[in-house]
């Protein structure tokens, strides 16, 4: 009899363990691409959130900013079975059908870092207020140039990146109203999330527009590549560079004057917030007002889905050593 009871007890433990494992959440966090410092830092935050919450977090994405690769990866993940996905889409329209497929399969969908189409997500995790950032970058460029007039250019990441395009649009509209003397010499130039490509494009801009006074860099690699070109040409006193760069990447360029200001936020915090919002939502818990450890409280905007993580942080030569990421 004791032997039978022991067998039943062991079987009960096995069934219980299987039930716990089967009920464990799996949350996918997908960046535009893996392998660049910004998204490496975001991975650190996402993985830390999974450890804090005791859930499975899969941080995965393509090795290049290709929407078609994101679509294929999501298709494969759906076959394996997931509970939620937070995506930074390379092209919102291209990923829309597969995100709708996720929703139909009962998968929670949110975007982070870069917006998807509104109907495709429950929550949209913004690193920053887009308008505030767009205007901040223009103000800093004018400050660095020391004049409200002159030829300026934009070097961006991918031309399809919704977040970058939004910042650019807000910035140009603001410049047209407040600084009408700024002359944007051409349409935004793509660097494809590559500092090397931004460097090449900046050299071409310097050659094509000899009176260039300022460059705005969008995407974290772009300002670094722009600054490298300015540094190489010895034009630190002639061309101002401002953009969305990480402090460690921009540190040497800020210190030698080839980059004037870098603006960003903590990408690790963004990755962590994306996971926490998905976890709370999956479990029917209140999202509004929840304090994400090390990040801050969650606040949902009036549209019922937008969550803004933080105000922009500005680095220059004087304070860049105070940050390490």
C-alpha cells in the first residue's frame, strides 16, 4: 500500500510540475535588429525583467533591419507557441498581417521603440514623447551651430522606421516655425542603422554641400558615423553634429568636439518596461501606476494605449562620463 501511495505521490508531483511549466509565460521581445549597442542594452533590460518576474523572455530579431525577416521569425515563433510579443517593426505595414495573425491566435501584441500600426497593438511603449524629442534635437543643433541660419542635413537609420520619421517630421515642422533660416539641403539620407554607412553618407554630404553647418543624426549609430566624418575632415569648428546616440559610443566624439550633443534615454529600461507591461496585461493586473523596478511608474496616455517611458537625457563633453551604457 505504501508503495502505491509513493507512486501516486511521485506522479502527482510530475503532473503538478508539468502544469506549472505549461502555464509559464513566454514573452518575445523583438528589436529591429540584433547586434548593435542600443539593442544589446535593451536586451539586458528585457532579460532582467524576465528573471525578476520568473517568466520566459525570448529576445530575438534579425541580424539586419529587414521587415520580411521579422515576419518569418514571428511565423516560426507562433508555431512554437508564445503568449505575447513586443516588436520594434522595421516597416509597420509589412508586419501588420502577421501581427493580426498573432492577435487571432490569442497572442498579446505591443510595440516598443518603434510604433506599429495602431490596430495591431494593445499597448505602444514609447521611449520618449516624440514631439518633445524632435523639437529638442533642433534646439540643440541651433545652440551648437551658434546661429539660427544655415545649411543643415539629416542622416537617419532606415527610411521606413516610423519612430525616426516621426521625430524628423516634428523637428522639421518646429524648425520651419521657430528657425525659418535653417535650410534642409536634401531629404533625409539613410544609413541603414550602420555607423559606417552614416560616415560614408556624411562625407558625401560634406562634399556636395560645402556650406553645411549642421547635421542631425537619427538612430543611435548614425550620429556616431556623422561625427567620425567630421572628425576625419577636421571640421569640428565648422559643422555641428547632434543626434540620438548612446553615451559610451559618443564619448570620444563629444570630447573632441566632432559631436556636440547626444540625446537618448536608458534603452535597458525600455526593454524592461516592455516585458513588465506584457506580463501585467497577460495576468489581468493594473498597468497604470505600476512601478517598474529601476525604471519608474507606468502612465497610459489619453489614447488608452501609449506609454511614455521618460524625458530625453542630453549628454555633452561635460557630463558624458557620468553615464555608462
